[in-house]
C-alpha cells in the first residue's frame, strides 16, 4: 500500500501497476477536491488515526507500506510508523531530497509557518505564499502585508486579510513563468516550504535570479524508519523485501 498524494507516489504506483507479483493500492487523504486519476486501485479518506490504519493493514493483509506522502504531512507519517509497528508490517519512507541553498540564494530558515509570519517583520511587504492552503490562516496575524497566495484548491474559509490575491494552480511551474509571476505582482519576499523536487523548484530559481528573499520552512526530523529518496531505489527495496527468495 502506497500512502500517496505526491508526484513520487504516482510514479511508484505507475511502475508497480504492471507488476503481477504485487497487488498495489494507493491511499489518498482526500484533501484535494479533484485528485488526478491513479494507475492502481485507489482508496480516498482517513483511517481513524494510527489504530485505524493498523486495523486496516491487518484486515487487508498488507505486506508493505510505502509512505510517499508530502514531506510536511507529519501526522500521517507519524501514524504510519505507529501503525506499521503495531501491525508488524514493513514500512518504507519515500522522501524526495530537500532543496539546498546555492550561491545567490537569500534564505532565512524557520521551523514552522507560524515562525515565518513573525519573520516577515512589521514593515509592510509584498509576499508570495507558496505553502499550500492548510496553514495560510497563520498570516491573518500579519495583515499589514500584501499577499499572493497560490494553492491547488481555494483557501477555506477565506482569509481575513485586506490585501490578498488567490491563484489556483497545479504544478509543475517553470522558472520563466515564476519570474513573470513574481515581477507582475511586485513580490519582494517568498514564503515556501522545503518540499524538494523539481515540480515547484521554479520559484526558488526565479527568486535567486531576481534577488528576492525566501523564508524557507524547514522539514522536521523524519521518523526513524527506512527511507529512500527516489522511485528507483524504492523499487529495489520492494523487490528485495517482497520477492520470493
């Protein structure tokens, strides 16, 4: 079973779909209103915490769980680790590598979105929020800034901010397009999560080229579970663990 929602989860599912040795199901949290069709059997919705997930793993006789959720989906990753341990099921984390600052980047690292709000400071700024919609409400505490907020689905309830522009879009986002967006909205600082991967890196490269500062929300330390950084390595691990000797 793949716990999904990321590009890597879909790629892994696609590559397992034609492998007759395995029965693969992908589980999506259901937070996106119109998720893309998946190449394997799909389950949508929560499990009822770690206990519910453990019961599901036992009932469905799952042999391996691949946690390919978003790097910032801390709750489901925690539940997956607890459930796999309780059900005595193997668990593998598929985590894309973090972005690394390069020459010309002006990053300020913070530990949470709430800390990012404080880091913006008191003076009004034009802010591009590229953190998704779940935690955008934190910025209601700093109404002096002007915001451009990009997300896949609308922020609900709407933010109580005097100057906020919503952009609904799904990546990947090319660097040239991100440069146009940042310049057209006169952005002087970006708030982003260190998600890693190529699909949303365009804004980071664009910020470097334009000399725009980035407040980077860093990942929390991952759970102590076996982890790989790409689908090729994940498939090797799956083959090693599950194929008959």
